[in-house]
C-alpha cells in the first residue's frame, strides 16, 4: 500500500507523514563542497518553533505577510514552512534584485517582518522589522527552541500561503498570490510527474535554483510532501552542481535550462564523475533547444530527460504523460493532465495557450487591470504561444509579447535561438529585436561560443540563411563570454538589450 499523502488544509503541513523523524529531509551543499544534513524531525521542530514565534508575536492572528531574502539555505526553508504553518503568508524575494525593487516589494506586499541574510539585513535596516535567517540555525539542529505544532492550524483554501513576484520583461514585478488550496491540489496533481517516484524510492533530488523562484520552491514542496530527500545547493556553480549529483547519488536532477547549459560547458570535469545514478532530469522555466537537450542527455546517459512547463500564475500542474502511454518527443512539454483544461487561441494547432486548473491564482496583487486581461471566466491567458501535434503533445513556440514583425513576417526569438544553437560551435544564443528603418524591426543575436571555437559573424549568418527562412537570419551577431543571468538564473534579456544599444543601420 502506498504511503498516505499529507492531510490537512495548511500548505505548511504538507510534510510526508510516513517519514520518521530521523529520515534525512535536506542535504544543504555549498559550492565548496561543505554540507549539512537535516532530518524530517528537524523540519517539524524548526518550522514549528518559527510558527509559534509568529503566533506569540500576534502576526498569525492577522495573517501577516512575512518576507524571505537570502541565498538558499536550510534556515530559509524552515522559515518558509514555519510562516505558512502559523497561518501567515510567505513572500520570497530574489536576492539578486536591486535594493529599489526589494523596497518596492516591501511596500507592495505590506510586509510586517522579513527574514534576511547578513547582506540584506544591513541594506534593509530601519525599513522593516528584521530577523536574521542565520540566527535560526539552532532551531532545527541543536535542540534549542523546538516547538512542534500539533495539530498544525487549519487554513482556508482560498487564503494566500505564498506570494511570488514575477520578474517580467519590463517594469516592476507583479505579486502572484498562491493559495493553500490551489497548491495542495497541485501537489496531488503532479504525482504523475514524479511524486510517485520520489515516494517509492526515497529519491535524492538535486536543485540549485533560487528558492525565490517557482521552480525550486515548488520542487521543495513536492519532495517534502512525498518523502524524498532534497539536495539543496546554496548557490549555483556548474562544476559543483555536477559534483553534488555524483557525490550524493541523486536520482533526480532539476534545473533551469541555462544552468544545464553552463554545466555542459564543464565538460573537462565530466570524465571524473559517475552520473549513472541520475534517472530523471527535468528542465523548466525557460525555453529549451534541441542542442541543449542532446547535451543534457550526454551528461546524464541513464536519465530520462524532460522539458517541463508551468507559470507562477497556473503552477506546474498542466502537462504530464500521454494518457495512451506514448513516449514524449524531445522538446515536447507533455500532454494535458486529465484534470486540466487547455485550449489554443483561435482554435487551431498553434496559438496562445489558455489554461484552467485547480491552481489558478485569484488575481495579481493590486493589479486589477492586468488581472482582467489575464483571467477570463476562470481561464488564464498564459501569453505563451504553443503548438499541438497530432498526438496531443504541446510544444513551446514563443511569448506573445516577444513576437516582433520584420518586413511583414512574424518572428519569435526562441525559434531563431533554437536554430542557432544547432551550430556545432555555438554554446548559447540570445536573440532580440532592434529598430530598423526599412524592416521595422530586425533580429540581433548574442552568442557564447563553445570552448575553443572561433566561428565568425559571417559564418553564423550564412548558417542561419542555409538552415532557416531568410527573414529569420540575424542581421548582427555579437560574441560574448557568458550570458547575463537574472535572479531566477534565466538569460536576462533586459541586460542583453543594453548590449545592443549601439547596433542599428
């Protein structure tokens, strides 16, 4: 008989009930190889102590919003679970964001307390009541201040458990409330996407994505609810990421595609590592190319590699296995889950994806006009253009707001990037439009060469002309040493645009 799924209505209570207190819950790994191990008992005790502190301070009674900012750490997650257990709302914030953006979030979310690391404690002093994250270290490991909430207080299904801020491509970020009920529904729905494997094998699951982002934060909840062990890197380093997968015999690896692209560049380190332990590699939160898919398969030869999709507003429970057991083609996002409704704008085989499921956000925080644009009769307009094949598998094409017109042709940067990354000397490509007096807008490519490659701008243009439509070829090509990354470890297109400021004709 399969172990029971956690009971209760509080997202903070979604801790595998079949896991004994001594079972490892989290292995925290630093890029230098240091590690700490926390058990499920440490989680229950540490989160309970933090929750009790919030209750005693009167913050739980008014469902206060509590911020979190800092590098990945065990304490970060103890605080996250404790905040929700108390009935407060957790607001994770990206540690790479600017002070101005963090101060905007403080005001926008009306934060009443922030758990922060040393750097951010200094920057935010006097702006909001602060607690040092590193001061929580004794709560889950040294037997001090332990208080286990039993039972964990119930929560109303429609109450926000977490507010995540989406980075967006322009302007200030938008707050997305995620409800207790919506994300408990999601945790149940994703069992077909890995929950069962984690529960059955007590898998070790590796992530290094920031906990302020949906990718790593939801993975944490999945592992914790189904009873696996999370191997959490405090920050990402390509060589250390692969080393951690081997050292801790991780069977599941998850990452933003950019992180795996950087890992592929650490090829000189690969012969030293035994990565046959990895049986599943899940990529998500950014587009994936054929070239990267092939590189990831080569790094993890025994793994099933999947390209997954989700948004902060809908959660990751949209696509999964094909109901007839058909194998998922490379780059396919999967088939819609049975309990999820999807449609494509226009009713054809390609168009903007519109979704309805049990995790749709109630609406953006303080953004009524934006909410009305995105939420229509319970359906969420994703802004992602998808293609559906004859077997019902879905593929990402591009963003509606990324599409630009060049000489009357609709272009999606993602399609051009996928083409360029098939070149044997190209490691990564980022494409943006710039203004052009004749064509309106034209594509420009920024490229990271593979190690030792000397491919020229002319060769890249000739390759694009030979392999794709003429109108797609980049009119300018610039080579850079590495891609600038956002707080979520995605390619930062806003910074790429600043690099293109002097281009044009």
